[in-house]
């Protein structure tokens, strides 16, 4: 019964993982499309926008507004003024992804909103929105009202006549389903009242049409009430035109930097409470919301002053200035909500006078006014969430300083293609000053001079980047590698992009594959004994780098075995060898592998103090690569010469799964690390590697391919049973031989396994079952 229950549970977990992968298909496609957008040049971004959205990007280069049109729009015109226009990314709204143009001069706003939107998409299901109909209110000031009840009755009894007369002034809007919907009188005191006219303005912002209707109705209102009408104007406080944006996040997934999800959620709630209690803080809280909303207003040709007025009026509607957003916790969900009155339009106004605004609406997929308002609310809420998270976790200046550093780098003459490196240089030194940027510039010039002295041509530096948000990591694992791949052609590869070169070098492994792999790795994770958070981050980083080295070295051997073998043998023995020639993808892969090995060693030497663990990690990484080399050589001998060494092949083949490396990385967090612990990890890893290799290679076995080394295929070739691999009797024979070896190793390690690790064996079996479907 226990075994059946365990198998049933394993099946449920596997099905859950499959469902998660299906749910993430759209997110993965979007991520691949826009990954690394911020690292592209300005022209590359415009080219991508043109290709994906089919937008005429020429208008983005000059602002779309000619001097002649500018002169017609305002008085005493002397020119134009521009502000940067960028794209807010990762916005999943009601199940659909949007890229959102934002125009703003303040650094970090677009990046912060995009990062928050990504969190909301990945830790929840994006934004939910809903809105009321686009009804605006116009006011006519009624003066000298001595009998309010009588005036109210007169307005109410003549409502139909007022509506009919007013609709004559907006006939086209009535044809589109709009027009006056209601008329009410409000008593103000001191002999004044307000005749409130409620008008459905369809997809316009509504100011012009509302004011036109009020002017047209003024004589009739005076005739009906017998009172003088004062000013006639719309109100920007559009309480009948509200929009709501809401998100729900799984608190367990909200971990950020060195803080758990629970900690982040509580800190944001505390910051929100501050704004709720103090109107000084509430003003700045709401300014952050408007950072996002006003940026979309600017980009889409809206009256941002009207939106500002409406939101600040709404914030103090009940007599005290309050934050516009709300946050609360419900069970294991963290919920954010922004419900606000916004009046925007997608027809009329200045939109038709500037083709840039039309291009912006095209990027937004031509929303109606309600949808545009919903998008703005999502951006405002994302920006507010990002600001609160940054304020509580790291302070608001950190993101600002990165962009400030770019401006410093440019101001001292750093070449455009080296600006990001200059920023990293300043960041690593904790100094965002011109003097520091000049230090980088000197180093860059020295690098150029050394190249000239040695007679080298200036090679194009290649880059590799990868970003992972993985279980067991309190923050993103980010790799940004710059290296010389001995080619005049520059190559930039983002692991998430799934480009041709990325697939060739790493296989079809995706971010989702990494996430699921780390879920399963963490099942067999040794309990951490250290609260040293930096070391926890180092553990995950080293695991990621080792897995990338594993994938890359393995695939390079498939691409060109002889050249890769010769090069790696010299590198692993720390001997000099000329860089191998070959196709640009191969040269890129070899150079990247060399750099990743250096990064792996650097992190170990710099951040791990225990020599015994340093040696174990470096030796294990070298052993993994040597095992790839040896397994490929034995594989070739078996295929070509019918020469078999099953024991040695097992020894090398199992290292492909690198369980020992994962366990040794977990040891970084132990308080006491000695030879005994390291040796125990090696024996444990040996058992798990055999178990997972046994399951993996029998599941992946196919009689149609002999390209990749496979222990089951190797055994079948040795027994002249290659075409009989699917027969149960053959599979059982292999299982019996292999299981005997596995059981012997289990029995050997059982007496020396501490009670604190006794659970690992069952967890390892569970992890293997989640990764692969056993054929036994």
C-alpha cells in the first residue's frame, strides 16, 4: 500500500510539472521574443519593433511632430522638446501580453515597471482588469438658488427634454452609442447648485464634447429653472469612469534578493501602511503610481494633467489624502489593487496631429479608451509595487545609480560598446564618479595598446548571458560573460533566446528546463546548516555554472570530438595549446567553455575558505569533463572496434548527471567541512549518479541512434542485442546486472550515513522518478 501510494504521489507531482510547462508556453514564447531587449542597440530595438509589430519606426526617431504642426498647436511657438520613449515589457493583462510604450525622462521607471510586471506574470497570472463605461460628468454652475427642492424637481421633471436637447450637440457620438445618459442637481450651499450632466463619450477623452454640450444646454437650463447659469465646464474627477487593476502573487514565489517571499510581502505591507497613516508619505506613494501612468499618457498623446488632477482629487475624496493602491494578504496570496478614475481617449484630440501617437496605439494593438485606461492602471500598479519592493529591500537609489553610471561613462568618453562594462567596473568598486569611469577608460586604452604591441588585430569581443530565477536562490542567478573567441565576428548569445547557436551548444535546454531541474535537485538537497545568505547564493550559482559547463563540453564533443578532446586535455592539464580552428560557432563554444571554467574556479578560490572543499569542487569539475572525454572514446571503440569495457564505461558515463557536484556545492553551507564529509558526498553522489543514469538511459534509449553515449545501448552492443532493447527479457537482464551493482554500493554506504541524511535515499528515488519514466 505504501509503495502504491508513493507511486501515485509521484504521478501526481509529474502531472503537475507537465501542467506547469503547458501553462508557461505563452510566457516562454514571450520571454524568448523579448529576452535581452535592454542590451540591444537603439537601432536593433527599432528593427525588432518594426519586424514584430510592423510599425513605422521612423516617427520614433524625430518625435513625429513637425515644427509646422507644433506652431499650429501652441502660441508663440519657438520649437519642440523631446523626452525619451521606451517600452515597458512583460505585461500580462487578462491573459494577453502587451508591450507598452512609455515616455519619461526619469531613470529606472521603465526598467522597474517591466521587472515588476515580470514578477507578477511569473509568480501569479498577470494582471486582471475591469472598467466602467466611459462616462464623463459636466457641470453647470446654478446661481442664486433660493429653493433647492423646487430646482431639483424642475430638473428631474424635464430630464428627457434636457437629454434630447443636449444630444443634438453630439449627434455623431449618439450614433456610436454615446451621448447624455443622466442629469442630476447637487446642492452646494450659499445659494449655489451644480447641474451635473453625465455623458458617454465613447473612445474620446471627452473634454471638448462635454464642454460643447454644456454650452448648448445652458439657455435651456436657465429657462427651466429660472436661475442664472455661471460657468460651464467638465470635471476631471471622473468618478463614473473608473478602472481597476489587480494581481495575485503566490507568496512563496515572491523571494527577492536575500529575502524570502514571506519577508518581502510583509515589508511591502508595512510600507503601504506607512502611506495609509501619513499623508506626506501618501503623496510620494501616489507619485510613484503616476510615474507609470503619466509615462503612458505622454507616449499615447493623452492629457496627463487631467489624469493627475483626477487621481489626486480621488485620493482625498473622503477628506484625508490616501494612497491610491491597496495591498493585503489572503491565505498564501499577496494581492495588489489599483482602482482609479481615468479619462483617456483613443480618438480625437492631438492623436490625429502626430503620427507617433498612431504608431504607439498600433503597438498597443489599437485599444479602445477603456482598454487603454486598464493598461495605464496596470503600469501604475506595477511601478508602485516595484518602488515599494525596492524601497524596502535595497533602497531606491540602487537602480537609479546604474543609469546614472551610464551617463557618467558617456560623459568621460567611454565608447558606446564599452559603456555596460564601464558601469559594471564602477558598480564593483562601489564608486559612481567620473574619476572611476576615467580609470576604466585608461584600462580600456591600455588593452588596445597591448594588442597593438603584440601585433594582434583588434578582435571583436563576444558575450554570453543567462538569467535564472531558481528554487533555492534568494535572487536571480545572472551570468554576463565577455571573452575573445578569436574571430573578427562578434557573437552575442542569450541562453534564453534559444537561438540556433545556443541550441547547437547547449541543446534545447530552456529556462523552464532549468527551473524544473532545480525543483528536483532541491528534493535531494542536504539540509543547510549555515544562515550565511551570500553562501546560499554562491551554492546555486556554482551549480548553474557547472551545469552549463557540463552541457557545453558534452555538446562540443559531439560537434567536433578530436579538436575538443585535444584542446580540453591540454587545458585540464594546465598546458598551453593554440586555440583550435573551426566554424565560428565551435570557436565561440570553446572560448566560452574556457571562460566558464575560469569563472567557476575564480568563485571557488575567492569565496570558499576550506581548502578541502576547494580541491574537491575543482577536481570534481575536471572529473566530469574527463569522464565525457573517456566515455566518448570508449563509445567510439565499442562502435568501431567492438571493444567493450563496461565497468569503465559505467564509471565515466554516470558523471554526465553530476550528482556528486550538486552535493559538494551544498556543502558550502556546512559549518564544519572535513575530508570525511567530502568523501561521504562522493560516495552518495556515486550512488545517485548510477541510479539516475540507469533510469535515464533506459528511458532515452532508441535503437535508431548511436550518436550519444548511452549505458543501455553500450550493454546491448556488448551482448549483441542492439535490436532487442525493447524486449522485456533483455531489459530485465540489464536491470538485474545493474541493480546488483547499485544495491552493493547502497549497502556499503548505509552504515556510515548520518541519521540526518538517512532520508536522502528515498528522496533521490523520488527525484529520479520525476525526471524520467522508469522502464523497470
